[in-house]
C-alpha cells in the first residue's frame, strides 16, 4: 500500500532545501536547559576530577563528599559574583535536589558554564575546540559564538520518521547546516564524545532540512549515529 508523504529509502543522500526555503538561515536554537541539577552535577564531577594529593588515597565516598562540598562553595561564589548576594550552602544543595535555579543565577550563563565544567574548565575547553580562552569566556558571559558562522554536519544516522502519528524506521545519510547558538553546542558535544546530545539536536533539523516527498508534517528522531564529521 502506498504511504503518502513517506519517502522511500534514498539511494543517494537526501538533498538540503533549496535557497527558496522559508526556513530561517542564520539561527538554530539550543536544546532546552537541563536545569540546575545538571549544572551542579557537572561542577561536582569537575571538582572530583581535580582532587589530588592525599585525596587520591581516600575512599570514594569521602572524595565524593569533598567534591560536593567544593562544588557548593564554588556555585555560591558564582551566584554572589552575578547577583551580589551569596546564598546559603543549604540553598544550593536544596536547589540541586529539586532542579530549581537559585535566585540570582542567570540560567543561560549557567548552561554554558555547565559545558565548561564538563570539559574541565575554560582552558580545557579552549584546547579541545582550538579557540582562545578569551573566546570561551566571552561565549560563557555574553553568548557570543565560539566560532562564527554555520557548522555543517555530515552524518550517517539511524532513526525513526514520524508521519501523521505513524512511525517508520529510516536510516539516512545527511548533510545538515547548524547555526549559532546550537553550532557551538554541537562542537562541544562532539569534543566531549556526547553523541546522545548531538542526536537529540539533529532530529528536528533533519526533519526540517531534508527534502521529503509530500506535504505532511514530520518528525525525525535520531536513535543512533554511526558516523559523523563536522565542517
């Protein structure tokens, strides 16, 4: 039975939209914020990796507790720097448990700082991406792109195409253009080996940019990435 609007598996990689597409060509949104719990977890992980000296001989439970203590202090310092008011340590811990952003913390700056913490700090992220530490700090504080312009992602993906509520397995070879601010998110995720993040961001872009047959509304969910190159 013919399935209207559902593309047959392509012999060639799907084409990108023509220049006449109504899609905006200079902006790709970031994924929704993972929240304060993720920010605190990333900072705690960074502090745990930074523990040295006598801490290397201590039990993991003690090291984890010390990392959480240092992360709490560092997070309070950041909030005080942004807002001029220092929250209590108990407020930080409660906010992390409940995934609520503490008063005085800029969520967008916090999200970018989370990725810096996951990389191991400003210097570490700059080295991973081949940019200056100044560029990383400017990106964190002002949201300026780490690398200007679009990022082209060439990937072989496994996924599911959803058309009118019905799901169809579709593995694709795609060439997708990603613009700031999401372009920097993908660069960082690629450098950190976080393919799950890239997959989540690519799905809607594949649904939007690939030339499908018919006019039905579509969603595409990437379930796996078998090969990926950034340009």
